C-alpha cells in the first residue's frame, strides 16, 4: 500500500475509511451530484446518533473549465478562483457544518469526492467538535487527479 502524504493534516488527527456502499458515504455521494464543480464535485454529510444532521456540497455556478486547472494551480492552491468565478460558498465540509440542524459536537463527517481536507475545513471541523472524518477507502486513487 502506498503511503499517502496529505497536503494538510492537523496534529493528532487522522482519516478513517469506509467502503462506497456505506449508507452515509452513499448519502455524501448523492449530495455531491448537486455540486456545480466541474473538476471535483464533492459532498459531505454530518452524522450524529445514527442520523444525518447536516449536508453540504461545494456547489457553485457550473463553468465549462475549472479556473484552477486553467491556471495550473496545485492541489490546495488558489481556492479564491472557486469563489470568484464559480461562485462557490465554501467546501462541502464547511457547508455541512453550516447547514447542521443541531449541535455538531461529537458528530462524524463523511466526505465523498475528495481525498483530503484543507486547513480551513479542518479548522471548522475542529471548532465544531467533529469527532471523526471518513473518506472513501480508495479516495486517493479515485479523486486525486494531480498525482
């Protein structure tokens, strides 16, 4: 197995992994289909007490080409283009927290469509007391387009 070096991972945090048929990952996948991102449609669900309490996507205005790809941005760079050109309100993780219907303390987040979480999203998840972050078990291979 290849050791994955994440562009950002807070100290004392790690990702957990689930199969694609996990019911919460399926819910994250479903919400990702509503994303306007042409490069990396991403969806997230927050789960607490076996219930989905929040959903989010990196939705925005659909454009023909990703402005970050056009610029040659590395992963994790130039997110301002997503906001300025694609009208993205935030990443799926942040939107799931923003849209939570109850207190997020102790909730788990399931993320579909990406293989890591940026510093800003981790900060929001830590502030919201999100317990664990789950990715698809083959997320690096499936969603890392810039290997």
